[in-house]
């Protein structure tokens, strides 16, 4: 499958655990699982039991998700280059793992979550073209 046109990329960190495996929990010296797991602060890795999942979503099209061992440019590059057609416009947040998208021959637009930006209308038509949140393309 090849994604084209406009593609949104984002990552999420899943708090994993050993549900239903009390022996594994004891072996790691941890408290038994509670209703709400509290993962380690910050970005996760597979080794920290907070694996990152990369989502690639073609607007009005297909979805590709991939669990990663970590979130680094060398980890995401093969997934992006094998899944997204060169020249495609990719929307992301400003996390630095996406900074080389133009060098990898993709058009790249970002939103800056750290200043509270989650969608942006660049041409004033009332439609937020720049976003990575499905369903947030229209101003309310």
C-alpha cells in the first residue's frame, strides 16, 4: 500500500503491562497491575514497556500503524519511505524526528503544540489545512 496526496503522521505511546501475568510482574519486582497504569514520564520505548506506535493517515484514505522499538529518525525513515510516495505533503507536529522529511523529498507542514497550536488556516478560507488531528479540519 502506498499513501499519496496529503498524509498526517503522529506517534502515540501505549502504556503496556503484564495483564493476566502475575508471575511476570513479580519477576520484574513491580506492584500488581491497577486499573490505570502509570507509565514512565516522557517518550517511551519498547524496552520501557511504553512502546511508541507511529500512525500514517492519508486524508480521505488509508491508515497505516506500526509499533516501533523507539522513535528516532533512523527508525521512522524506512517506514515513511516505504509507505508514502515521494513528493507527498506530510503534516506533523514539530517533534524533531520529522525534521528531515524535506531532505527525504516530502513536502512538510507542521503545527506547534507547545504554543497551543493544533490546527491552522493558512489561506483564510475557514478550513484548517494544517493539522494532524483527524476530524479537526474545520474551525468551530
